[in-house]
C-alpha cells in the first residue's frame, strides 16, 4: 500500500464512520480561538514599525526600508535612491493626492506605468509586521499595475498603518466597503522554481524600497480611501 492509499483510506474512513458530532467539531474549532495570542508567532520587536522593518529587510523578503519624519522628504529620498543606482530622474508617480502634492522639481514624472517602467512611486494602505507585507487597495488614485510593472518600486507607508498580524487587517477593515481589488505583497518579486535558487524580479519589481513616514496629519488629510 502506498502513502497515497493510506491517506485516501483514512479520508474514506472518516467520511463513513458513524457518530461524528458536528457540534463537537465546532467546539474544538472555537477552543483554538480562545487565546489567539498564544498561537501567534512573536514579532521581531515590541515596536510595530521596527518589527515590520526587521521583517521586510530580512533576506527572505529581500526589500529595503528607511524612515522619514514628514512626507515632504520623499522626493529627496527618491532622488538619492536614483543617484545611488545611477538611474535618470524619471519616475512613474501614482496619482495619489499625497504624492501629487509634493515638490518633484527636477524629476520627469508621469502617471501611467509602462510595461518596461524603471521606477514607480506609490502608496501602501496598510502593512503587516508579522510578514513584512504591504497591503494595496485598488482605487482611482492607486492603480494596481503600478505595483507590478516597474523594475524598482518605492512605496510610501504611514507609520500608524502598520498592523501586527494579518487578521488585524481584517479587523481594521471590517464593515467597510471592500475595494475591487486587494493585493498583499511581501517583498520584491521572487521565485525558487528553477533548481530551488531564489531569483528576484521574476514576475514583478526586482527592487522594493519602503519609505515609512512618521508624520500622521498630512497623510491623514490625503488618506487613500478603500
């Protein structure tokens, strides 16, 4: 008998065994939720932002990150990023109000993201500290393709939108009108399909740089709606 046969026979036995109590199964499932904190993995820091940065910059997630005090510093961050990689000052700028309100003097910018775009600058709606993930909602100001087409993706993130766990995102958006599309992106695009070797940029940005802004007020005024 093969392992497959063993598994299938166990499934058949379970389906045909009398006396299975659905109520008992529900009680067992409910018991798992009595103390969810005891079953969650520990974060890498007591600070949600620090925990997120530690995870998103880990080798497996393969992104980079930095913190700024106010959103007005973002153009200088992007300028330094481009200069360090000897790239021209040409960016695809997501049409989010907070980005459009900044001073992009010296940049050649456009809103539409081409299939061979070098760099795009966007805004994440939430972040998950446990996994180093960014959450993007589709909207007129946040087109989804901007998250997948550029080689370099620079993402602005509000410090007060970093959540601890994925289920906290579900709780934070409960009762809200859902967007048409939600993307949860963890790090730069990568695959290990070929000989188990990690290859970055296989089906999305090769480089992801997250810029976390500590200032709340200016960004909250131009908050991306769901």
